[in-house]
C-alpha cells in the first residue's frame, strides 16, 4: 500500500497568512501592485503554484484583485466578512427580524404560485408539527416547525427566498429551542400555535395572499417579542 502525497494546503495557508499580514499591516497599501509570482515565491521560499493559490485566497477574501495583463492589486486592507459568518455572530432577534421580512413576502407569493405538490407538502408538514408537539423532544418540535415554514417559503418558487430562509435556520434553531424550554410552552399551551399555523396553510392553499401574510406576520411577531424579552 503506497502513501498518498502530502497535501500542500498548510503551506498555502502559511503563504496566504504572510501576504495577508503584509496587506493588513500597510506594507502594501490600497492601490498598490503586489510583486510578481516569481518574486513572491522567492521571498516566501515556496513554489509559484503555492503563491498562485495564496493570491486566489486573498482575492476571495476581497483583499486583492487580479487584472488581466496588469498584475494583482490591493483593493482593501480588511477582509470581507462573508454572509454566513455575519449571520453566525448576529443576535438571534436580528436574524429573526430578517426572517420575517423574507417569509411574509414568501407567504404572499406562495398563495399565488402553490402547486398540488406544495399543498401536499404543507399539509404533511402541519401534521408533522402536531406530532412533534405531542412528543417530549423540544429540538424535534422546533425542527418540525421550521420544516413547516420551509414548505411555505418553497411554495413561493423563488430560489433566492428559499436560500435566504435556509441560511437563517442554523442561527435561529438553537435560539428557538432555548425559547421553548425556557418559557415552558408545552405546559402553557399543549397546542401552542397550531391554530395560527393551520390558518396560514389554509390561506396559502386557498390563494389568499393577504390572509397568509397577515397570519404569518402575527405569528412571527409574537415569537419575536418573546425573543426580545429574553435578551
């Protein structure tokens, strides 16, 4: 059995970090041109392919920009924070507000665009939420609740709205689980939110976009108030 070749990624990461430090430290200010691959490779003690990968990583971070036939130029001294990272450090309530904006509009569109397959999926998700509520697993209930909302968003048949909702889910999930546990919602109301969720699904199925968006707005605002109260 032969050994696999060592992967060059650690060396690329080191080269990327060294170049990043030079840029963020002001050695190469915005607008300046980086030395050529050969010069950088010699300075760093690595191959040109490693430099090329490091420059590609810097470009992905929004620090440099290759210009055809001209070279690589510094365009920023601070890396661009990607959307997922920004969501991870955002407050749950802030993400929930953004979710409301996306989902309420999606509900209105879903009432116009839902298909027979969407209707089947939404009704199945509503039953799944009811089944999860009767159990004792808080996480399972939150997952079932999110799955129901996802079927409404997907029924809008707008992939951008669906992708945005999917990005919100990992940030919201644990916050919602904590909320259910903290407030003892199962003890207060064995069918918590069921009537509003049923009304939402029926409004979408019935093609009433205004009723769907209004019902969803009321439901989400109630949860948002609870989230804000826990901050």
